[in-house]
């Protein structure tokens, strides 16, 4: 599936890596699916920044050990975070943005001049910007969201902030569901509910779970009962057409791939990491 026209095509890093090169890392478990290195390294090159973003496979049971080691690297300026570490990484920030503190989730941390680490979360903003760029504006939409983890929390908050009329969340883990409701319910009373399955009469159905990363994964939800006209979105980027999106397409439903969420975060990362351009 080709990238949309607005997406910069990943290319090689321009210029040699030297002892002056600044380092960034993206942490995940797994990490092979990560698109951030290709896109961020292209961004560095386009803006003449002597830096490189590398993928780091940080097993969940060794995350603390990995992060402590990375923080000790003096020329490491920033961290990006992918599944499943976004909630846990809040504990590695010395300070959180208002958004990250509300969510209890971070997907980007930068080293401040005094050595402290500041965390923020751009998943929700990136997802909403991606929707809008594709002509789908959240205001007034009835939304079903599968996944109450770090990415799901961020997306839920961003959609509600942008005026989504109602949000129904599904997740097999009741603790994650309750945590999401406790965090978001007081800010948007009556607009956030939980259900075992997505309602059929919705405008937008989103997969914010890792299901779809591997071919043997079950679908995060069955799109067959969804009403005609429902938009089915997935935040997974590899493969670009996930089994969920492929199934939705065969049912005649419109789809929205995960790459939009990352590419629309690029200008946010540029500002967050104080890059030129």
C-alpha cells in the first residue's frame, strides 16, 4: 500500500555519523515494526541536524534496566516510546506535560539542559491531525475505541477534546478500562463509556491495540456488524494494510491506516526536540 502524498518517503541518512552525532532512541517490545527511525532520520537529514534515531528492543521485563543505561549516555538527547512501554515510561520522566500527566502515558522524552527528562504525549494529537488531514473531523462523531493502553488513552482524550460526541471503549483488561474511565470521565462526563464490543451505530471504529502486528493475531474487533459509512482506523503501521483494514475494505467500509498518526507527529516532534526547520 503506497504512502499518502503528504508522507515524506524515508531515505538514507545524509552525512556521516561521527563522534559529534547526537543520539535518539525509540523503545519498544517488539521493535521491528517501528517506522519512526526512517521518518525521523529523514527529518534530521532534511534539516541539517547531525543526529540519528535508532531502534532499541527493550523487553518489558528489562525496561527499567535499558532506560537507566540509555540515560547514562551523555550524547543521548531524546527517547521515543512505542508499544507496550508508554504507561511505564512516565516513571522515567522527571517532569510531565499537562497532557502526559492527565493520561499517565508518554511517547516522547527529551533531556533538558539541566539533565532532567521531560515527557510528553503526541499520539492523540497525531491521530486527530491525521484524521483531519484525510478529511475526517472528530467533532460530533460517535467513536468506538479498541484498546485502553497508552495509545488508546491518548487517542480517546484527543478525540474528546476535539468534540467527539461519544466514545465507547473496549479492552479485555478491566483494570485498564477502569483506569481510562477514572482519568477521562471527570473531564468529559457522560461522553465516555465501556462495552464488551463496539456498538454498531457509530461513525468511527479504531484499533489502538497491538493486534495485527503479526499475521496470526485475531482481529481486535469484528467490523461486520458496523453500519455502512463507518470509518475503520488502525494505528498499526506494519503491515500498512492490517487484517482489520483488509477485512473492513472487503465489507465496503472506508479505512484509515496507521501511518497518518506518525507522520502527523513529525512537526510536533520537531518542536518538542527543538530541531531547526
